[in-house]
C-alpha cells in the first residue's frame, strides 16, 4: 500500500501568500489597462478660436494751415500837379486897337508820369458862363498854359481843371488757409484666429 504525501504548515502558508500576491498583481495591472483604454477614448478636436488684436497702419491725415502769400493791390491816384492862375484881363477898347478879354491858367505836372489834363476855362458875362474845355498832354516836370479870349466885356474869369489818374500798385502780404496732408500711425482692431485643442 502506497504512503500518503502530506505538506507541512509552513509550505501551505507560503503557497497561500504567493497566490494572494499573484492575484493582487494581476488586479493592479488590469486597473491600469482599463484606465488607459478610457483615456484613449477621450473626445478631443482642434477648433479655430477668434481673438482681437490691435493692428498698426499708416493713414493720411488732413489739416488746415495758415500760409502767407503775396498779392498785388492797385489803386487809381491823381497825378501830382499845381495850378497857377494868370491875370484876368477885360476887353480894352483903345483909339488905335482893341484888345479882347483874356485869361490863362498854367498847370505844372509834378508827377513822375505824363498825363492828359483838361481845363474848363472861361468868363462870367452878365450872369452867364462862357467857357471852353481844353485838353493837353503834360509830361513830368513840365508845364502847359491854357488860354481863352473873348471879344466882349466880362465880369470875371475862372478855370477848373480835371486831373488824370495813374494806377499805383504794391505788393502786400496776405494769409489764407490751405489744406495739407501728412502720414500718421494709427491703430485698428482686427479679428484673428488660432487653433486650440478642445476636449469633451
């Protein structure tokens, strides 16, 4: 009859510890695997996300500026002159000759330009004006005499001059507003996009 095999208590305890350790190790490994599988199944995607940024650019700016300029102004001025009135002579009836009434006025042009002067010259005769108008070109620093005669008795004499004019011009400084332009740096908001990872 065969002899029955038996195991000692220490051997049994060692086997039990090994079995329990093996079970714990495999349980831990299974837990890590399950977690990795769940992590690999996350729902992630890339999306374009808008954001705002200040962008620098050059722009044209308009402004007004007061600037000087030269203008020419002209005006009419009378020539400079003087009048010398002569003697008013009445008619003279003599034995041998008769002398008519006479009167003269002399104009001297004191200006630097020549001009045509007119003279209304005549007599007052019994309440009436008897005259004539004469015109003469007078050069600078020169004189001309206007004379009138009448074969009658007179009360008095007169002469009235009309003076020519010349155009006198001068340069004057004036100011006006003019539009100017310049390039300046400005900023404006712009919308841009960037890729971001989004996970559910």
